[in-house]
C-alpha cells in the first residue's frame, strides 16, 4: 500500500513539475474560464461517458459510484480502496481568418481516494475546475495598417475540493452526494492603445488590472442503476443533478500607466486603485447554473459495454456583475457522449494485452457561449487503453483525444486540439476479516 501511495505522489509531482497555465484557449476570456474537469481519463477515453461504474475505478462525475457490490473474489467481504491521479498534455492550433498560432499546456487533472465501508462508500479529492489562460490583441478597425486597439491577458481559474458519500440501496441501485468547495482567483488586464497624429503609439499607455478571489459551495447528486436483462447482457444507467449555486467574489481593480516596449514588455510607471466599494462591486455574487445529465447503455460484464449520455446546463442563468460584455451572450449548453470499451479476456494468463481495456468514443458539445451571434461548439473523438499494472486490478490508463472548438466565422478563432492523457488507478485492501487468530 505504501509503495502505491508513493507512486501516486510521484505522479502528481511529475505532472505539476511540467505544469504551465491550465489552458491556452482564447475562450477562457469569458466567464470563469474554460471547464477543465470533464471526468477521469477512463471517462474521457469513451467520449466523456460517465454512467459506467465498477469496483476498481473511481467515477468522479457520479457520486453513486462510491458504493457498489462487494467483490466475489474476496468472498463478498469488501471492495478495494481506490486511488486515482491523472494529468493531460494538450497541443492546440489556434486558427483565425488570416493567421494561426500554436500553444501547448501540461496540467494536473485530479487526485482522489475512495474508501468502502459496508454498503457505504466515501470519496474525497482535489481537481482543477476551470482555467483561465490567454493573451489576445485586437486590431483597430479605424485603421488598415495593422495597429492594435487593445491587448488582453488573463490567468488563474477555480479549483474544487470535494467530499462524497454513496450508499447501496439494493443490488444494482445506489445513490450518492458530493459536497464541493470551489476556490481560486482570476486575474486579467486590458491595455487600450492610443496613438499620436502620426500614427505612432504614445509613450504612455493605460492598463486596467482586475483580480477576483472566488469561493463557494455546491453539491452534486447522483443515481446509478444496473441490472441483468439476460444471462449475459447488463443494463447500466445513471443520472446526476447539480443545483444552482453562488460563488462569492472579492474584487480588486486598479489603473496603471505603463510603457510598452517594441518587444511587448510592460513597465509600470504609476498605479491608482479603483474604489470598487463606492461602485457596489467590491464584493459580488457569481451564479453557477444548474446541471443535469442522464444516460444508459448495455454490455456484457467484464467483456464489453456501449452507452450514450446527455448533459444539459442552464448556462443562460450565468451572471457576473463585475465583468460584462455586449459581444457575448450565454445560452443553455448541452453535450452528447457516445462510447464504450472492450476487454478481449479479462482473466487471461497467456496474454497481457488480452487483459487490457480498449476504449473509444465521440462527443458533441454546445458550450453555451454565443459570441458575435455565433454559438461556440466543440466536437471530439477519443481513444484509450487501460493497462494492468501490479496486482489487484490496478491499471495505468492512456488516452488520446482529437477535436475542435469554435469557428473562424465573424473573425473568431477555431481551436484544433490534441490531448494526451494519463492516469493511475490503484487498488488495495485496508479492511480484512481475519481467518485465524
């Protein structure tokens, strides 16, 4: 057990050692950033499908997955304690109407532990929830010589610490609840360029600096149901619901006079703090919309599974009094995931790769962002493999995701991304009945 914990923390350290900003997406400019957590590597390798639960993997999107039937191989006495940690390397090509650029990020995705206690199961962990990371420059439409009107830069995001509880009501039917504490900060700046009569940038420019420290609680409810519909076929279904909640935001704003060099570096000449309290913006509330998902699938236990899942979020209810923009609207978001897995022979003694889990899936998403009357959508296809490591059904999971987000219409940006994902899912026994005294 100690060796497995050491392996987990080495993996976390390695992921963070190479970590940069959590995203390079220009769409993280809006709201509280781009959504980072989309499930475990196992989920994402099946197109984001999260309805499948078992005794050797943690399902971080449906808390009902913390509970479940005991393992027959353990004489029905218990389920294993489960550890998991994951990270992602992303390579993104940003394509505009006339230019393109590339960016890459390496991020820690989650760290979690699930502990069985009879018909109950507990889970807790930490994960990035959203991420902000962009550097944008807009051209001045009044001129055709390529001069800039604004320079935008942002970083930060939200993290999520969670504690969950699942309960097995009857064989195959379980419920669960997660309590989430969201925390983090978002920092951004905007330089509005000015020019003299000869079209040259003036020596001093004005930069607005903003910082919001965010925190708040929310919950996630889950239901999972599994039953055999024939001697070989199993029906699996799941439902989750996250009620609307608020994030408290403590805000700061200042105005700086800066000197911008020819290389783009900025030197601050002077700074004046803005009195946000007099504007009623020192402390604001930010609405996190409600979310609902439902899905079902069929398969042969320990052999194959295929399923479909839909998710809906009332993103149109999102609001933030501190930041507002006339060019963006929020509409209700939705996503559809289709995917599954195949195991050639889970108990093979002759072939290592026959015991591996092969996964694939696709997903379609309307992100809820509407910019310049263009709905920002995402499409992706994913592939993955779960490789057995050590004993007791522990495994290393590798995933590959290819897709695109956004559009080049209305002078917007299309992102073509490749995500490489890796996770460790480690199992052990903590509570065992003694056979002999």
